C-alpha cells in the first residue's frame, strides 16, 4: 500500500473533523455558518438539488411561491451582497410603476453599484437592475451545477408593478 501524500492526509483529517463537528452540531441543534455549509456543499454538490426535488415532489406543487419557499428553506447559504460572477436567487419587490418584474429572480451577478447590482436573469434571459431597497431578505447562493435543475422548476414569478 502506497504512502499518503501530505495533502491526502490533511484532507482526510479535515474530513474527520468536519464529520465530528457536524455530528456534535446535530446533537446540540446548532446551525452551521456559511463557511461550514459551503464545505458541506463541496462534499456533496448535488445534495441541495436532490433535497429540493424531493421536497417539491412531496409538496406536489408547481406554484412558484411554494417552490421559492422550499428553495429558501434548502438553499441556506445566504449573503447580503452579491459577488460578480456568482449565482443567486432571492425575493425581489420592484418599485418602478407599470413595470413587469420577476419576484423570484435567478441571476448571475454582473456588477455592483451604489444603488444595487446588475444581473443576468435566467428566467428572462436578459440583464436586469436590482436595487438594494427592493430585495426582501438575503440572497441565496446558487452553485453553477445547480442552475439547470433550478431553471427546470420554473419558479419565476412575473408580476406587473402598479
């Protein structure tokens, strides 16, 4: 049997530590922080999508509002400010009158500004501007490999702002 490299040993020890930490947190009912959630996601990159698909099937729903609530419950890595080049979904309540908007955008952040950010909305297939004041809560981080499955759920909610 070959000797383990230092990197392999480090990864094995890191994994053991993470497993022990997760067991202890589950026993104590402690919520993971974003960094720990990201490490969990790295270990099993399809876990959230699998959980979401099962939850949607169990709820037997195609309602965009219910699907978005399930996404928010499962996609618990959240940020206040997006990072250009990363993907997010969130609840948005537009202020511009007589404008149709997506209340549940799924976006790729393209740039940050004082007033908000610009993103490619995958539901619209076009760029949209999002102002800080109209974001309800936090942005839920989406990984690249999760985009197709989220798009397949068709949870965009298109409203006309009056």
